[in-house]
C-alpha cells in the first residue's frame, strides 16, 4: 500500500455548473464566475470563507481567461492563502492537496471550457475565439511550420493509438462504439446536455472520419461551459451537511514521454496505468465497491484505456467486456450488474468540460439530487479518472 | 530552396521564424536548412536523444552533439488527417506517422508519409527519408522502401 493519510479527510461541499452551449458568446471569465457563484451558494458559505482558488488553464497568469487572479478580483474575495491554475482532473487533486496540507481550508475550483479554434472548424472562423489562442493557452499546432512538432500536446496521436490498439490486440472498434453510444444515451436523458439525440452503434460507425481511424463520434463535443467545486475538510463538511461526499483516495501520474507524443510508451505503460496503479495502492475501496464510473472520454480511446487500467478487464479485452455488460433496453453500459457509467453523458454527450462535469454529476448522484435522472439505489462510491496518456492524469474515489 | 555551407544562428532563426528555435534545438534546424536530418546524441554513452534536449536522460552527460541519422526506420503508428483545423485549408488527406528510427528502439520522429497511398500504409512498414518543399523550405518526409531497397533497416 502507498500512503494515504488524506483518506476520508476532505469533502466536496459545493457544486456549481453553467448551462452548456455550442455558442454562448461569453468569455471564459463570465462562465467561470457564474459557476463559482453557484458553487459558493450551494455550499452555503460566505465568499470570504474561500481562502484558496484553483483557476482554469495551464498558464500561471491565464490572462484573458478565468485564472485565479482574475477570479479572485472579480468575485471580490478579500484574501486567499493559496492560488494556482490547472485543468482536466488534476485541478481537483491540487485543490484537495492544499486543503489537506493546511494552506487552505475552503478551496474553490473553477474550470471553464470553450469551443476553441483548435477544436472545430466553425470555431476557427469566429474572430473572438481565434483571438483566445493568442494568449498562450494550449491550442494545438504549436510547432509552427515544423511538421515534426505537430504532436506536441496534440490529439492526433490518439488516432494513431486507436489503430495501434486494434492491431496489437486483434480487435475491432466495438469498445469505442459502446462508449460513444452509452454517453449519448445518457446525454439524451440529461436536459443540460448539448447532444440531445441518442445514437446507435451504426450511427457511430457511419460518422465522419476526422483523423482516420478516429471518427467524429469518438471525439468529445466542444462547448462553452463552466463547472466549479468547493473543497473543505471532512470535519467542516459535517457541520455543513448530514451526508458529505468525501474524497477517499486520489492519485496523479506521469511518465518519461515528455511533450512529443510520438514517443509514446507501450499501451499498458502510459500515464493512466501509472495513475490507476497509484489509486488502488491507496484506496481501501476496490473496484467491486464502485457504483459510478467516469472514464475520461475526451476521445473514446481514453475511456478504453482508463477502463482497462482500472482493472475492469485485461488489456485489449474492453470491447468484449463492454459487449458483455451492455444493457440493450437502455442502450447503456452497466458494469458487473451494478456500476453505471457516465450517467450525465460525459464529454461525448453533455459536452467537453475536461472531465470537470464528472465531479459535479458524481456529487449530485451521491447526494440523491438528480431528480428524474437519479439512480434508484443512490450510489455510495464513484471512480473518476481523467486526463491524458501523456500528461497530468488523475484518479479519484469519492464516497459517502 | 538550397543552402550550402554553414548557416549562422541568425539565419536559422530567420528561416524558421514561427518555430521556437533555442540553444537545445538550433543544430537540428541548422541541419534542416542544410538538408540533413540531425538528432542529438550523447557523446559519452551513445544514446540518441529526441526531442532535442541538453542532457542525456540515461547518463546525465552534457556532452551532446547533433548527429546525422541514416534516415531508415519503420512506421510505429499513424493517422490520416481527413481535415485540417482551418476551414480554408486544402481538403486532401494527410498521412502523419510516428517513425521508429533504425538507430535506436523507441527513437521516434513525426513526419509525413509520401509517395504512398494512405490505404497502403501498415504498422512497422519500412520507410526511408526523403525531402519535400513546403513554404519555400525543404522538410523531411518518409517514403516506403521498395523491396529491392530493403535490408538497410534493423
């Protein structure tokens, strides 16, 4: 076992989300503020109880975005004792770390995502969206005219990996297809989801090739949205609510690949495997205890990697595993007869929030607050794994 | 465009003005301008180092020199780009491949595959270096090795 001194010592006490849309015509900061205010109100605290802020993005200043400096100023939070920007799932882990360390007691995480010009051709035609990339955030194509730098922080190697995965394990696209259909089936039941139409397996296979063999329906849907969370100590959380959602275990991971992704390691050595190995070395809850599973779906190959790295099946067997655990009537996955997957529609159905909406969905389901979409037997343990084969993946077990 | 003889740092930076040329990768770009594909190599233990970095990841030596590679390798993985991000870009499929160099296992370089239909590319296909002109500069690309030309790889 690895050390896990933070076991059940931290809790998520506030959740806030904006509407999701393809073209909300709002700035990062505007979206982030709406989610932040909703999360602070959901926690039932005064804004000046916030003493730590994790803003959005991978640049320290995040000018023109919703970085911690802009958020603090705009929200009028007088003093903070910890500030940082981050993205994907690692933002959640960093905020929890800081509360555990004592540098902050009540930490706000704000994650904004917009349909940036590197993600869709229509977004590329929007001058405001094109302007965004001038401020240094990762937007793809950073190698300039040198084609050899094209896979620095690029999505295209995931397409190469889809083919390599199918070749190495002698499998077809089933695993990818089931994940895509699952998310869209759940998304169609979620009024907040951008994609309201369910799809069939045939629709998946017929979708447009983007980076062959990766198709349109393998890729999450670029949207404008924001999510925010408030993380505090379990002790404080018990004063605020009868049934806090606790952080049971979490992990990060990295490998020596660096930023040029053609240097990929073998399938079972990428950063998801490091991260999930680290999670199970810390978590007392095991895979059998998990009621809700959120495997990152930036691309379907991510979700397949997470599912295998989590230990649901052996490497290369995800397609068969999903086929055996497919609920034909509802057109969704139900793993080992109990575990629901991506119940809000994830990035493929609800919209791309870099995985941030997995945390809000998990917390709401575990509080029993999802109304018509509430899982009948309120889930008690959730596994969330978000990130990249190559950089800052995270895995988190939440429990009540 | 052809360049002959040594090219000074100012010229390299000017030629590749939209690329972040720095002290660690300048020899690579100088090499491109001279139509040579250079990869950094450890002068002590012989490890090839890519991307271009100032130390050897195996022995931490700072004795790093850019050295020309054979240009022989094989396709580790690839994708065919069916659309570019810019809506105004040409609509022709572009195969992009991670090429495993013959010099060292796992030494990979990203490049275009040319002189080959996308549907004819396969995993571990032997390829060799060639050059293509884009934007008035010559850039590395890789093409299949014909059967008669095989045998140069591992």
